[in-house]
C-alpha cells in the first residue's frame, strides 16, 4: 500500500509548478497563492463559503422560548435528542478536520478545510445559543451529554467516532480515505434526520427560530459536502489504487451502514409520533439521500427504487433553499452576502 506522509510545515524545496501539485503526497511549499490553483473548483467554493458568513445571535429565538415548553412530549424528546446528536457531530468535525488537513498537500484545499473548521465552530455555537435561550442550564447540560445515557445515541456517535479514531491509531492511506468517506457520510447523511425534524416543526408553526438557525447550518453543510465530494473525486483520479473494486466495496458498505443507522435513528427518535412525518417518509428520504451521495461520487445506486426525491419530502428542500442558494449540493453558488438579516423567511 502506498505510504501516507504528513505534509511538511516548512519546505523550501517544494514544487512551485502547479502542474505537479497533488491532493495527497505532493511536494508542497505551503504557500497560499490565490492566482495559481491546481483545482479550479476551489475558487468558487472559497467565495461561496466566505459569502456564507453569519452570526448565530442575529437570529431571533423569542418565539422559540414560548414554543419549547408547549411542545408535546414526543416533540420535546425528539428536539433534545436530535440537538444533542448535532452538537456531537459538529464538535467532532471541529477536532478532526485538522487531522485531515495534515495530509492534504494542495494548499488551496487546505484553505477550504480551515474555513470549514471555523464554520463547524459557528454551528456548535449556534446549538449552545439555542439551548441557552430556550431552557435552563441544567436542562442544557442534560441535552448536551445525552449520549452518555442514551445507548442508541452512543452507538450513533461511535460509528463515525471509531472511524476517526482508527486513523489516529494507524495512519495508512486506506484508513485516510475511509475518514474522507466517513466525513462525507456525516455531512451528507447524518445531519438530515435532524434538519428535516426542525423544518417539520416550523411548517407546523413551531420553533421558527430554531429552523432558521438550521437553515444557515444546512447551507454551510451543503458546501462542506461539495468540498469532500470533490476531494474524493480528485483522489479517484490521482490515487486509483485506493479505489479498487474491493476498496470501493468497503466504502459502499460504510455508506450502507450510515444509511441504515440514519433510518434507525430517525425512526427511534421521531417514529410515528410527530405530526407531518411517518417512518416510511423517513426511510424513503434517507435511502434517496444515500443514492444521491453515492452516485455523486460516480458509482451506481446502492438502493434500487430510491433514485428520485420522494414527493412527500419535497418540502425539506424548500426550507433548505435559503436566500436563493441552490440546493444542488455540488453546484452551489452564492447569490448574496448572507448575513442572517439578509434572509427573508417567506415559508
């Protein structure tokens, strides 16, 4: 197996010819040169991400403080558990992205990873702001650490967390690519039961501020998804030995497991107890997302019969389509400076 080497911090003998640049294993100078990029898609991604700048506290949660105590038991339980899971996801992303960046030798891609890391911090701040606004400090701490007491939530966290930890223990190339795939699953599959739950509350006239926070997070996650999809696609071209049929099958099995866990989680935490959602709607939507993510990497669908967005879930995209930002996860372009005051929620 090809050796995975950490990118040097200072390398005066690095290549200055952009044609020699590689995603992994290149001889980089680490000079950030915005005029010479190996990967032309980076420029559009960078500007999109910069235009996405927003501040959590600009979103008004006053209605949420009134709505939260009035949620029925099933809605309150789902709100707490899903928020706990989202807090974990963004927290582990903040910690792990620098581990990925250590082995990326395309400096322009590392610029993107640094922006993503910052945005994951903002997302964690958003969840803290939501919790500090709507509930007591004791309730907040209980929600933040539910994975310590909820075995299902702990299993969810363990799937991605153990993949990340495995790379820390054995930093080989195959383990590195599996980290990229795990990241892609996290961004493209794991968030979506949570997102659709908050959007469903909003369309039922509840917790509108929480849904607005999620819309901004969702927009950022679209760009993160686009970033990791492109990193994986570039590696398919540059490192074909990491994409032999046997290894692709291992990645496919990760996707199947991610989808299965997302369905089980959505049915556990939402089930048939939330107005506007059913177990079948959850399952159909997640299977569709699994196909969308996998085929976007250039592979055949994993879940036959689920190639199209379910008609009864089209409202999710409507909520995610904030400020005319395209919801095609890999063709997103910014249309305006995206501070939260610029968003008009007309749903």
